[in-house]
C-alpha cells in the first residue's frame, strides 16, 4: 500500500520533469526581441481606434516625424530616381500640386465681378474631390480643398450677398467602406464609394484651431497674414492661351498671356523644406472621418486678396487655402535595413531587419507597414549553400523558430576569389545608345595594356565612333570590298538560329532590330520631322513595352479628369436649384483650360494633355453649342501654353487615337462601372449643421484605367510637343435624358516622353511583345535582372549568379553589371584587351575543387617519376608540358 502511494506521488512529478526538460524556456521564438516596430504598433496603431479616438489628445494621434522617410521633394524629382516603393508618394505630390495650380489659376483668372457667377460652384468642388479618389483606387484614399477663415466667397449660396465670405469652408472626401452597403450582395468593398463633407459645418468644425485634432496640414502655410516673405514663398507663373470660336480658325494668332501667383518654385540647391511647394504631414489618425492612419501631401492655394477690390495697392498674393491628398499609412513601405546611402537617416525604423552578420539587407516594395518587407543576400566573399536559391525572404526569417534561426539563413565563406585585371583604357571605345555611366566608367590604370595605335575612319554616327587598328587605306578598301561581295552572294535567307553558345538566350536578330529602333529614334528631331516620310515618325508598338505600368500614374491623371467630366455631365443639369443652394451651371472653357494646364504643370512626366469633345456637346455660357472644343496644353521650353484644337485646319475627330476610343465606346457602355458620391452639405450660410444633399448618393458611370489605350511611340511633329511620345487616351461620358442612357462625349489624353521609358533586355517568353527582350549578353551561368532608373538605353541590367554558381571576383559586388558586359564586348569585337569572357559565374565550390585537382595531379606526377622507368617517364611528361599555363585563382 505504501509503495502504491509513493508511486502515485512520484510518477506525476517525473512526467512533469520530463516535459519541462523537453521544453525551451520562454518558447520557440525567444530570439525575436521587441524593437521599434513593435513600439509603433503598440503605441499608435493598436492603441488608437475609431471607437476610442475622440477623448485622445492631438499628440496621441500624431506619430513621430522620422517614421515615414525618403519623402519626395519638388526640386529632386528631375535629378533623383524614386523607386516603386515611393511611386505613390510621388503621385500624391504631383496630384496635390496639380489641384493647387488649378485652384490658384482659376481664382485669379475669374477674379472679377463679371466672372463671379461662373466660378467653380459647389458641384464642381465636390465632384473634383470625388474624382481624385475614385480615379486612384489604390493610391489616393482621401482628398480635400480647404480654405482659411473668411477668405472664401461662395457663388452657390442664394441667401448670401455678393462680396461676402463665409467663416469656414472645406470639402473633404475619403473612401468609404461599402462592405455592408445596400446592394452590395457579395459583401466585398469595391473601392468606388466616396464620402464627401463640408468640414466647415456641423459640430467640431473649426479646423483652424489648435484643438482640432485632424489638421496637421493647416500650420504649413496658414494663416498667411505677414507679407514679408511673399516673394520667397510664392512664384509668378505665366501661361499662354489661344482661343477659337469658329472651327478651323483662332481668334488671334498670338497667345493671350496671363500671369498668376502659385505655389513656390524652389531652386535646385534649396534645402529648406518650408520653401517646397508640397509638404507631407506626419502620420496622423483621421478621427471621426475615415478612422484610419493617414499621411497627406499638402500644397497651398494662392489668391490675389482681398478680391473684388479696386484698390490694387491694398491687395497681395496670399495663401488662402490648401489642397491635401491622403493615403493609408499602413500601405506605405518603410525601409527596415540599417542607415546607409540607400536608406539615409534619420529613420526611426532603420535597423529592424533581422539579417545575419554575413548577409546584407535590401528592402522590398509593396509590403506596406508590416514585418518581413526585406530580403537578406550574401555579402561579398560569401555564397549561398548549394541547395539554396537565394536571397532569403525576410517574411520567412520573421516566422522562424529559435532552431531554424540558428541553423538556417546562413551564407558560406568562399575562397580563391579572383581580381579583375587592371586596365588602362586609352582607346576611345563607346557603347552605342548605352546607359550614361558606361562611357564614363572609371578604370584603374596599368600602363601599356591597351596602348594600341588606332585611327578613325568615317564619320561619327549616332554618338558611336568606328575604330580600327592602324592599317593602310588600300588594305581597308580591299577588306570592305570583300565584305560587300559576300553580302551580295547571300541571296537566300539563312534559317534563324538562337544558339549562341554560352550565351544561348541572346538573340542577334533582336539585337540588330533594337539598334535599328534606337537609330530611327535619334534620327528624327523637330527640325527634320516635316521632311521625312510619315512612316519614320512611328516606332513599332513593342518598343513601348511596359508603358502601362511605368506611366500608370500619368494615365491616372487623365483618368481623374475623365471621372470629373463624367460625373458632372451625367448628374448636373443646368437649371438645378436646391433652395438656398444654387445648383446647375455649365462647365466654362476657362475651367477646362485650367484643368489641362494643371496636368502639364503638376507633373514633369506629362508633356501635353487635352480634352476633346464630341461635336456639338460643349456649350457656351449662352447655351449655344460649339461644333468642336478641344483645350490642349503643352510645355514650350518650360512654359505652359494651351490652344483650342478646334482652331486647327485638321479636325481632331479624325485622329487615330480619337477614332480608336470612339469606336470602342460609341455604341457600348456596358463595361462602365458605377461609382458613388455620398454628399453632406451645410444647412445654412453659417454652417450650423451638415445635412444630406437632396440627391444622396449621387451615382455615375465612368471607366477604369484598363479601359484606356496606350499608343505606339510616335514623334509628335505639331510645332508644340515636337518629341517622341506615347499617348494615353480615355473616354468620358454624358447623360442623354431623352434616351435615358449614357453616351460617349469625348476623349481625355496625356502624352508622356519616350525618353523616360525604361527598357528591359532580359529573356522573356515568345508571346511577350517586347522589342528589346533577349538582347542582354548574360552568360548561361547567370540570370538577367533589369536595373531601374535608366531611361531608354541599353545595358540597364545585371547578371546574377544562378543557383549552384557563385560570383568569382573580389570587388565588393555579387553580380555582373550589364553596362560592363556591353563595354567589354565592344572591346572584344575591336580586338582590344577585353574581360568579356571572364564575366561569368563559376560553379559553386569549383575553385576549391580545381585547387585540389591541381594538387592531385602534382602528387601523381611525383609518384610516376618514382616508379616509372626513365624511358617511359620522358614519354609521360609530354602531356603536362603546358601545366604552367593553367589558370590559378587568386
């Protein structure tokens, strides 16, 4: 009995001890320590929600200013490469500047008593904000036009006297989650519903007060009461417009020049963030509206103030409001790698990546604010294990256990690395149409390696100089004659081959076609474009490969204008009236000239933009219909100008880009998607409360980005753009109240420069329409990868070692630059000293194996000398007479 009682006590204790001995103290993830990422999540993201934000202080709902880094600046957009992880911020910057230019222009253009009634009305402002959001479903989640205190003159309040302001007015829109909305049967948000509200009405409406919690954008420029810095904070812009009242004729041959004050234009050397035309807020919680963490791009609205005054000496250029473009903070990428040249500080989240010491860190795009948005790659002189295809995914590293962390994600120390030969490149070798850094590459020098006398024959063609070794002119003529004779004898076309040995993915025929495309492009300019055949002004469509992705946001700018025109023409009737709110109204020609001018002024990648109406659709202020109306803006040596394309001899309705869109949409609008605007307006002039608009919600049909068409590259020889461009065209629609359906109303276009397109020379499938594919000269031991940031030039790629191969040079890199490959190939073709054949990856571990083999050969030779008779020794030594020529790795 006693033994049984002892057993019942000892057995459970023994089991518990065994279990505890098998368990790791603290669990399997003890290596994951709390860091700054967790601090931000705990202090802000998880702590502040829509249900508890109201009693929180303003400081609690604003994050640090070093959490979102690498912010775009206006004076760096032309000189700095912004990668895909900052493309949304750049687009927000450009859109905020776009709307600030428009509002500044239109307020000053219509700054007279006669134009008071035709200024943008309530519908215009609400619909403009709605179009900003609905046209950018994955980039912009909020937009607003907010005016300072007592500076806005409403022309849409019937019970307010002329020349009177209202205390506060600001139209704010944000994307509304319609998951559980009536009619949404699948219960999934479609990102096509916008909630709009006048934030100057209702409770908690004084957004100019410090107690207002969601206004980090206000203090940037408002209130503007001191005129001492007007010259340094504002800039005077000049635009020219040519009007047309009759089809085929302009009213005047010259441009009507109009000067207006707008956001600042900083110099290239300006470092003061306060002098920039667009500034970004810290992440803040949008309490009571979208109830999400936001980051806003903010640009100022400038007016000549006070308005409607004959005492000009009392007026000054003044910031009267701001434009904001909002995006979701959780969608913004951050760089978790350490502070470096590619990740300049200060950055609060720098260094939260968990790469091991012998691996380097690189951020990944499209991961937003989340763990694992990086990769860990082996540093120089380290390689991946044979069974691993690197690099290591940061997401997998963050999910690993203690054991996995200790035994995985390692790199092996390599050995026997080579050093590239030291070359003094005295010969003038260039790569035709190569990236900018190819021909200026710095080389280490060792005299007399390439000191070969050379002479130049012929002329310079397209930036490439033909170089030949010194020889007599007679010999040169003889060689050229024999080459020409061989070409004439080739009467039959040879069978195409793609087998180029160790570089089998390289296609010489495609390479030759690429060079022909480049040569055709550089041969056309604005001076000779009218004298060449029309076919020379067009490049094949596959020469614009990937334009729909690289210029997506420029196309979205046209789509935004299409959405605005569609919602206005489908829902606004001229005679609408809603009690104390004056509705209706028409689009004025100056409104639309301002829209296209803002498109080209707000984005340096848009060369020109236009709105082209169907015949007899656009109406003048007196109700008469114009046969054609096509405001078209372009840049002329940095100055924005615009004309009415109806004044040109050739009607724009016969252009191919117009006909292609019209034929697709004239009789079939079934593909259009319905969008909604939930509109809350003020109940009276004082903004006592916010009420639903009489039409709530307002629905309209508009296209999406994929419904537009990109044209092939063409040289636009029109005396205005005069450049190689690609045109994006998107339709807009109107409501036919007689037929009770929507109809095609016209086309919106933007032209983007071909010079800004990045080409991809890497191998691709046969079905991919890319004129430049399979022209990279990567070795079969490597895989090709495009390098972003180089504009329409060859050599913008890198050759990474495949699995089972390793980089063999001790130069601090782990890949081979395509620009170096192209340069060395040119030298090889010219018979100069070249490293082309050595720019390959070796078999992983091959250096050690080769060294061991050499040692085995040496041992074998010694043994042979000891046991083989002298007569046979002399015979057996012969195969090894070139042993000193075998390459030894250093």
